């Protein structure tokens, strides 16, 4: 009885005159099933780092959110992540700050953005990359649209743990180099997780902020504008962290 019901539901044994339309329905259903499977199985990667509430530290450290128009990035002192990702110290040994971004491999690295690349990036789970840029000058002179946030040492360590988990690793545990970066002293690395409509570069930024301890819901932060608005509510009037 169960097999009969299932065969009727999935149109495995259609009537002859309905064969073409039923077969098309099966194919569409299969594609939808695989799409939803990837969304629910991969959308949480990279994972948010679960942190406990931090007590107020005597010192606060500045991190920055940079708005590139269509996506956002995270900037932090370079030395803060070298212990967790030592390969970055070799690659960016002269950097004072590092900017991190995460996104679709094809779209992020493309010389020219095409309609096909955009559709593929949004509507089908694709491979991801991490873009890292070393900065040796004042952040505000390098990027015109940044927002500063002050975090404790413990919160910064949690953010670095999240960023470390955004990299894919080879069998020896090393991060995997990809192409050169798209600007400045930049480098692409193979990313952890898949990019799609519900797991965007901006949701990744939100997960980084969530890992740091901010009260943000990554599932509804899919655009750069939504990230910018949230960060604005978390800023104070200070021009430096103390």
C-alpha cells in the first residue's frame, strides 16, 4: 500500500498520455528537493561561534565593518588572528589590519559580472571563497564607508574563531590558496560553506557579529544595507575605543 501511494504521489507510473508532463514534474521536483536539501544542510556554514556573555573588560579593541555597496566585510587588527590562522602571518606579515570577506567563488573572482553568474550565485548553492586584504595604512583613508565597533578581547577572540572557521582546509589542516585578490594586497582562499540566496556574504558578516556577541539575527540580514543599519544602532559617539 505504501509503495502504491508513493508511486502515485511522485508520478512514477503515469498514464501514457501524461508521460511527458509527469516526467517533467518529477525532474522539477527532484531539482527542488536537492535545492532545499542544500539550503538546509549548508546554509549554517560557516557556523556561528556560540559565546557566553562577556564581562566588561578594561580595554576595548576597534573592529570595522566596511560597506562595498553590494556586500560587506570585516576588518580587525592583523595580529589578533595569526594564532588561529598562522598562514596569514606569513602572507600578510607587514599588515596592520586585515579585511575579510566571504562570497560566491565565481561571482567574487569574476573580471566581469554577468547575468548568468548572478543567477547561479543566487539560486543554486555554489562554492565559496574568503577574500583577505592586508592594510598598512589608516583604514578610513583606504575605505570611504566604514563603521567602527568596540569589542573586548574575549569578543575579538570569538570573532577570530568564526573567521578561522570560514576557511576550508586541506588534509594537512592548511588553508587553501586560490587566486590573487581583486584589490590591494589581497588573496583569495577556498571557503567553508556554500553561497546562495539564503546564505549571502552579508549573512556571513551578520554571523561574524553574532559570534562576537552582538544581538543580531543573521537569517534576516541578507543585504549590505541591513548590516549598515544594524551597526549604526550599536555605535556610540566615540571616535576611538578605550
